[in-house]
C-alpha cells in the first residue's frame, strides 16, 4: 500500500511540475546590436553570459546580460560556427571562405593559429570531450567529418560521409558521434576515436535534419527538422517520438537540467520550447516570437538562457544573379539583433 501511494505521489508531483511549466511565461528580450556581416551559428560560453556570434568575416562577442558588444575576432572569412574548449583556453571557428579553422585565446580573443582544412566546405563545429577533439562537419565532395586536436591544432582524423550536406554533430561522451545528413535524411554514427562510420539511420518523417543535441542521461538524440523534429533512441536508431515545430530549423538547443529543448524556426519567426516528460514523451510548453531568419540558437546550461542572433537586411540589388545554390544575394545589413529567452 505504501509503495502504491509513493508511486501515485511521484506521478502527481511530476504532473504538477509540468503544469507549472506550462503556466510559466518565457520572457524574450531583444537587443539592437548592429555591426556588419550575416550570421550562421552562435555559441554561449557556459555561466559567463558571453555569446560568440558568427558575422561572415569576423566573430562578434556579446555580453548577453546587457546586449553590448565586448570583443571581436577578425579574419574569419565565411565563418559558420564557434566551439570553445575551456580546458585549453582555446576557441575555434569554422571558416568556409578560405577553408581554415581559426584557433584563438578564449580569454583575450587573440588569434593563435590558422589551420588549413583540405576537405573544404566547412560548416558545423563542436567539441567531443570523449576523444578530446574538435569535430568539423564539411559540405565537401564527398561530405566529411574532420577531427582536430584542440591543444595543438593538428588534424587527427577524417570520416567520409554519405551526404554532401552534413549538418550538426553531437557526442554521447562515450565514444560515438552522431551527424545529421540534411539531403539524405539520415543520422550517421561514427566511432569517435577511429572516425569510422558504424551505421546510418533513416530519420523519416523528419525532413532536412540540421540541428542536433544529445541527452546523455537517457541516450536520446534530438534532431531538428522542418515542421517535425525527431527523438531517436541512440542504442537502436529508432525514432521514439516526434515534435511539431516551425519551418526553417538550422540548430536546436538542449538544457539538460531543465529538460527543455529549444527549436528555432527562421521561416516562422518562432522558437518552439519542449519539455522532456520522460525519455519517450515530450510536451510543447511554449512558442515564442523572434524574427524572420532566426534559425540557429545557443543555450547556456548554467544560466538556463537561450540566445538567437539575426541581422535585418535591406532590399537586394536589382537583377542580381542567383548563386550556385539558386539564391539571390541579400541586401545590405540595416540592423542586427540578439534575442535572449529566459523564464
């Protein structure tokens, strides 16, 4: 009888928590930042409030508490993402423009080294604490994942992928990497030490997977897709849940202690916030408004704050030809904004 009462009490406490979370209002602050350049990924330094934002040819460092620019890292042409490795005091940017990685001092922001990456097509970047390596995902031909030593900057491995459009990568912290393949709608599993591909899992009905995060406690992969994202059992490769969200997702955020997933949608100017009720059950608890184009996000798991950054563009040049991707050039940057989501 006591055991049944304890189980019922635990369920009631859990339901009360979820109800309170639904009732709580998420706050959105918007700061006008300005500055030149477009953007792709941004990275939040845990606990400090510093936000590293890609701006095309440089990386802007913003105080997320105040919405002010506090530093800049120049000479990162076509930069896409930023990774920070606190144990070495080294930060890294993936620069598609000249196929390099910029290694910099996290504290002073001084550039330490430019690392040439032969594969080309640099896009995503993350740190794998298990293998102690920076992992790059490259839109090369064929697509590749490149490993870099975070202390020396030496290239230490490469995986050949099945897709020319690999997007986000995540680590389980136990020896496996997971890479989203946007065109093939798959996740590939990679041995973090040998960089050998171990498996490829279909993500259907998840279309165009980009952003990715890993729940180490429950061995679940969160993969962000347009309109419907997926939760994958990392042991079996099976989809165990789907999540409705907006269109135009390019990254997602995971706050493990709060059990919250943040899914930004650039085409819908929104962020869908999802609570993990159990490893295989997820509830949308809020949908907040940002601005058109805001498709990437960074979560500070210490301060429990999520950040988005997006420039605003003027009219494009008249009769400008499309690029190799079929896209017309954007107009000039006429504003740029940092969004801060908190409770």
